[in-house]
C-alpha cells in the first residue's frame, strides 16, 4: 500500500482539500486498494475540526466527498508511515523539517513543484486570502500530477495489487 500525506498549516483548508481531491482521483483510477490518503497540519489549533466552510463549499460544488475528515497534527512517526509527504508551501516544508528533525528522505516535497512550468510554487492559504477557487485549481493540477508520478514510480495499474 502506497501512503500519501498532504500537509498545510492548520489542516482545515488546503491539505484536506488535497486529500479529498486526491481520494477522488484515486477512486476514479481504480487504485483505492493500492493508495491510502491522509492529511495533517503542522499546527494544533484545529485538531478534530472538519474542513473549513470554504473548502467544504468548493468540494461540494465539484462533487467531491470530504465525509468523515477531521483535522489532525503531523507527528514524527508520519515520516516512517508515509511514502509521499506533500506540503502546500515552503513554510510547511520548513515546519516538517523541524518535526522530522531535518531527516532527509526525499519524501517531503511541495505540491506545486510537481507541476511543470508552474509560476506559483506555494499554494496560497485561502484561510487568509479567501480565494478557494484559485486554490482548488492549483491543488487539482498538483494532485493529478502527483498521481501520475506515483503511478509511474510504482508501476501501478488499475485494479492490480
């Protein structure tokens, strides 16, 4: 089982949006039995809360489920438990490096670094900007590219283990 963790600051806007979008892509590709998805925040302010109302609205608008999702905080063991740890911005990468005590594994990367030619490298935080539509587009593009990378790196084929 390949495990993917999306990370942002509070785990109520960007990373749960990415988790929901990626789960939807994985389901549509028939890879649910091969890829597990989660999200977490580097901060602890929103632990146990559902995704932000703006994230819920944009996901609902795009027919993507966020059912049962609750915010949690990144823990040190996440480095061992996940194969891909995908941060929404460079600040999240810095925070993850502190949590993981600067252990360099190549698992931690920024989502938009995967998007060829992207002029934006940090997914803006809609908690502050309110621009959930822009964030949805950026995260959707990044998630599709990530899935392509995972399928290629792990030789995944629909319905096979």
